[in-house]
C-alpha cells in the first residue's frame, strides 16, 4: 500500500508537466496558423520555424539529459506539426490548380 502512495505522489507532477506541455504546443500551433491566416508568415516560413525547432530539440535533447522516450515524443510532436503545415501547402497547390 505504501508503494501505491509513493507512485501517486510522483504521478501528479508528471501529469502537470504534460498538461503544460500540451497546452503550450496547442498554443504555438494555433499561433502559427493565425499568423499564416493574417499573412504575417507564409506556410513555408512556419514550416521552417518548426523544422528549426525540431533540429534544436534533436541536438540539445540528449545534452540536457532528457529521457529517450520523452525526447522522441517531443520530436514526433514537432514533426506532426510540420507535416500538418506541409499538408496545407499541398492543399493550396491543389486549390489553385485549374480543373
């Protein structure tokens, strides 16, 4: 029973950090889309920003002692955002192409 209490003590901190990370990622992704919508950034510029962030995460993640699973999860989230933006570029090309 003490073992369960010990695990529960550790879990809220992990969940709290995850909640903050998820909220931050959502906020940044929404901000990128709004900047694109307002024509402050092009889709290509937004992709470049996310790709640079991915490169930095890859380079610095192990140096900071991040757990491999956490590092990979962060990288995958950034790659998913980049892929989503790339899909938007493909959609623009299709929409602008005469039928």
